[in-house]
């Protein structure tokens, strides 16, 4: 940073000192101008004269008022305008006291709005010029009178231009700050949505596989002594379920890896092509499940395929946990126009048949998944006993439609 830049920073940090320096400079200019006599004996000649004591007093008052131009700009304008009027009326040759009024008018114009600048600018121009033309000792067409009119107009115009530039710069800064806040809010929103999606995946994986492990472990403990072969089979199912849980947990948690982390998961997310495998795990756990499909030949977007799989997985997990040991489940996957409909029914008679009574997040997770794809989910008890989960998912999601139109 150069010397000039450091000086500007110091003066900006102390505005009163800056105004005092400006007032001293204006006073020096006015005093220097008061020694010049534009009217000599032989016509328009330039000479040196001694200023009147009254002119010196008026110049000093006008300069001192400029020290407070930031604190009370309109009061300073009124004071400098008054001393300028007095000087225009009583002094000849005239001293440049109106310079202080021009600076005060510039300050008012740079700190107020345009209508106020117009009103005060026209009032100052009219009063000072009218007083000089009508009450002064010089003819009304004298160049000093026209100079007062021109300099007051320049002061008001320059102040308004500075105010407009400041407003434009501030508007640009505000837009940049709003854009930055918007980017940060969008980033936070995306992070929150990603966390919620990963939490739903973790819940689905853990709830499904841990429920199977619990059931098979209970079966193995029950038949360990009398039917060791069946116990071994149950333990094999426990091992398979735990292996699947670990694989899916690894794939889900792998989404949290950074770009430079090694061994990022490459296994695709599960979909309806693995429905038979999913149903087989429940059947091996002792749940009777029937599947009916009328969606053959339908290719689903990855998000819809995953959501359909997770809805069936969570619904069957709830049946296994809440519907009782003798419950049966029916799963249907049907293509209906532009939608794929998933229905899971059971005839459970357990006392805690409604999964929402347990305070879990399974139904909430299903609803959030379906709603995120602009689908609908309805759940509730069936007439005569049991529970029903029905999801309608659009085959063409917003993302897929946008990508197809591109």
C-alpha cells in the first residue's frame, strides 16, 4: 500500500479530521481569491487588492461551518448560504464566499435523495443568484452573478452523481452478498437432503437385516438341542443376512467418502430386479410371502427403482416385526399408465399391528422417499385385520424428464 492509499485510509477513519482539512483548504482558496481584483481602472484587468475585514469574517464563518458538514449538512448549507448572501449584497469587489455554499450543497446532494437535491439545489441557486443580481452593487448581468449560478448548479449535480454511484456500488455489493448467501443456503440444503437420504438407507438396511438376524437367531436357539440340522440352517441364514447387511452398509456409508479416498463403492443400488432375493430372505425367516408382478418390460429410473425396493423391504420388515408369527404378506408390483404401483398387504393380528405406534421411522422414511419422487404413499389398517401399504411412483421423474429433453 502506497503513501497516498495509507493517507486515504487514515482520513476515512477520521472523517472530522478530513472535514477540518477540507475546510482549511477552502478557506485558503477563498482568501487567495479575495486578493484578486478583476475590475481595474482601465477595463477588465487583473490586479491585487486588500480584502475587507467583513469579507474575511464571512469567509472564516463559512469555512468553519464546513467542519460539521457530515453531521448536519442542511444546517451547514443554510449557514453558508446566509453568509454568501450577505457577502453578495454588501461587498464589492466580491470575495468568493459562495465557495463554502457550493461545498455544502454538494454534501447535501451526496447524502440525500434526488427530489430533495432538486428542491434544495434550486432554492440555493435562486436565492444566491437573485440576491447577487437584485441586491448586489454589480449589474445583474455581471459575470460574478452568472458564476454563482453555474457553480451552485455544478455542486448539486456533482453531489447527485456521487450519490448515484454509491447507490449502484452498494446495490452490486448487496446482490453479490445475496448470491453468496443463496449459494451457501443451497449447499446446506443439499447436505441436509443427502444426510436424510443416507439416514433413510441406513435405517432400511439395518432394520431389515437385523430383524432377519434376530428371527433366525431365535429359531436356532429354540431348535439347537432337538434339531441341530435346522439350527445350522438358521445360523447359515444369520450369516447370509449379516453379510448382506455389511455389504449394503459399506455401499451406503461409502457415499460419505471424499473424492480422494480409496476403494469407493461401485456396486449398484438395489432395485426390483432383486425382489426375488429380498422375498427369499423373508421366506427363510418364516414369513409367508406371495408376489404378483405386472411390470415386465418396464425400465425404471434408478431413483424410482431404489425407492420401490426400499418400500417393499420396509413394509415386509414391519410385517415381520409387528404382524405376528402367523402373518402372511402379499406383494404386488403393477405398471399403471405412467406410474408404477407397489402394494404390500398382510393379514397380521398382532397387538402392535400399526408400525407407527412404536415410534419408529420406517413409515416416515417410506413417505419421504416417495414424496421426494413426487409420488404418493398411503398406509393404514385393513378392514378385518392386517395392514396395507400402497405407493404410487411416477416412472418419469423430474430429473429423468429433464435429462431426456436435453
